[in-house]
C-alpha cells in the first residue's frame, strides 16, 4: 500500500493546478488529493472551491457524498469493504458484517488502532448473484462465508 505525504497546502495547490483545466475537474482533483495525502483534509476544501469557482459547500458536499473519500485520516494498510445491499443481506450479509467487525475489532468506517485495517460499507458491487460480496484491497471477493472471510483476513495479514 502506498505511503501518503503529510498535508501541505503548497503541494495541494500544485495538484489542483494540474487538473483544474479539465471539464468536471472536481472529482479528478479530489481523487488526486486523496491519493497524495491519504484523505481530503478539510483544509483542501477552500482551495479546491476557489480554484474551481465553486462554493465550499459544493466541494464539501461532493467529498461527503462519495463513500470512497475520507476526510479524517488515510485508511488502514488493508481496506475491507462489505456489500450492504439487499441481495447480499438476503444471503447472510448481516451475519458476515457482524463477524468482520468482531474479528477486526472495529465498526463501520473505522480504522484499527494499529492502522492495519479499515472496514467500509458499500452498497452494491454488482456481484448480486454471488453474495455476500466484498472487496479486499480493491479486489472483489464473492460468496463470502465466515470461514472464507477469516482465511482472507489472515492471508492479508501475512
């Protein structure tokens, strides 16, 4: 997993300048900021808003609407996303989510104290016939069971 740079307004300005000419530049800028800093810090919102001639509320709304943007700190070394949509819930998604929270010792949206794991809910990964589903470090995983989940988490920790 990539190491992230500490927040730096000058560096953020360089990133914003690189993408601001694009049509619909808001999302590319926010993604680039998050890739660089591990999150989109609150300090970035007015910089992006000013560069794109948008309100701070519009940028803040975009950051908080999309579940992949983080505002507080970079995610853990491993990111587990579990589908919370109805199709996955119908085939054991709730029990699997409870098991994941117990095993990792964190709740939705949290990162473990050691910075190793982040657990995020997602709403549909498009694998509805293979539920319950999730993503581990960006790779989709289907037909999850408690046993398969435990094996995946253990393998990732090696």
